[in-house]
């Protein structure tokens, strides 16, 4: 089966899941996540609210200490939110080198359609913040992030209450990264779910198909991403209060991300602290 046919099969299956799930209970009052692990969703901040986020993650190699990324997002209207983030590697720990981001990451997201009983919420936006640390040209044939920033994106989200208590969301995002455009000129696709175990704990499962990855291996030939070897990301959120939660994310737990010499990047860990409030 070719990549295009695999992608078409998944899109049909994902669309069918959205349709069949319309029989579940829907509630407009549920808190919708604005991001899964890496994937943008259709969720936005309310007007007059903001969130402050701190992410801590291992350095991209053994010579650097842990990286830190700080970001703030603001709800301009009930449909529009903007954000800005900045950080670098080697800030925490005993690493010898400190490598700050060349540019700050910025986010603009506009929710076009509100969620209804039989239709998902839809949002358009641009997100310039990548993940996983720095990607050097000596290892990945491009300079940017190991997991590229989403860039332009179209996100769909459908949220439900199972048994009138358990929050359950289905999400999909089509993204077009502006990183490595000389080699990759087609979009990527991500899909996932969030599942509220109770009022404090929530699980996140996300699959990144990696269509926007094209690296050379030691053979010298370019290797395109195979959807069956995409990146499985997992997350656990713990809300201590309505305004503050802590999250632990595991990226590429199947360890499919490779360097151009064929070596495995290894799965990544990230600790995230998020504070949400109103002006």
C-alpha cells in the first residue's frame, strides 16, 4: 500500500469516527485543550484570559544541559488568541554549552466555527514553536527543531462527555511547516485524543505521521517518512486547581525518529507547567 493510499484510508477512518461519535453526549461547557502534545487543536483561550507555560526538556545531545522554553498566550476575543515563546538548551544542568533559539516562537489561532452536536470546532492558525531541541545540519540535513514547528495549520476538534462525567475529545490537524522547505514542500498530519480520567487527571494520546520529515541516511539517499513509522506521543495532565496544572509528555515512545546516519534520537521527555487566569 502506498503512502497516499494509507493516508486516504486513515482520513476516511478518522472522518467515520467523528460521525459515529455524534451519538455521544456533547457539552459546550467543557474545557477544551489548546494543544495535545505537539498537535494544535481547535481550542482557544477566552477573551481576557491568558496562560503562562514553562516547558523543561532534555538537551538534544549529551554535551548540553536541559532546555527551557517559556511562553505566554492571550485570548484577544472568544475566537482569536495570540502567543509568544522563547527558550534554549543548556540552561539547566551541567552541560557546557548554552544554545538559545535564533528566533522567538509565535502563535496566532482563530476559531472559525464553533463546535456543535454534529460538527467539530474548526480553527486556523500559525505556530512557529518547534519541539525536541535543536536539529543541527550535521545530524538532520536542516537547521531548526528535531520535531518541526507546525507552521500553518487547520485543526478540528470534537469533544464529548461520556456517561455525562468523563471528558473525551477527538482531534486532527493538517499542518504546513516553514522549516526545511528546500527539501519538504508538503503538509503533515497529526491526530489524537484526550481522555479525562477524573476532574484532576487527563490522558493524551497523539500520533504524528511525520510526512514533513525527509532526511538523508549514511547511504546518501533521501529517506521519506513512512506513516506506519510515525511518532507516538503520550501525555499525562494533573490539574491541581482550576488555574494550574502540571503535565508530563513522552515524545516518540516508539523511537522512530532517526538521524541521517541511521541512529535513533531516542524518546524525549518533557515537563510542562501551565498557569491559566483572567486579566
